C-alpha cells in the first residue's frame, strides 16, 4: 500500500527510496521497543530477586523497604 506525505499542504506519494527509509525506521522502532520492554521486565525481575535475597539474609520486609527508600508501612 503506498504511503503519502504532506508538505505545505501538498500531498504526494513516497518515492521508492522514501519507502525503503520508512521501512527501515519502522523496523528499528520495533527493535527499540522490544529492547525497552525487555529492559523494563529485567528491572522488575532484578527488584524482586534483590528483595528476596535481602529477606533470605534475615531482614524484615519493613527493613528492606527502608533500605530501598520506601517509607515504613
């Protein structure tokens, strides 16, 4: 399906080169989004495992919360 651009109110179809560039941009955006989502998921896992390790050392959840910068309940 052809794509169009609007420059100063003039609608024109993308050239083959512009189509190729836009395809590459969209592919990169998918890669970037996946990387961001993977990093966010890893932060959640790291937070949970770090919390559990502190609990395994004998700290209470309240103590862990204070260490992590959360006010006590």
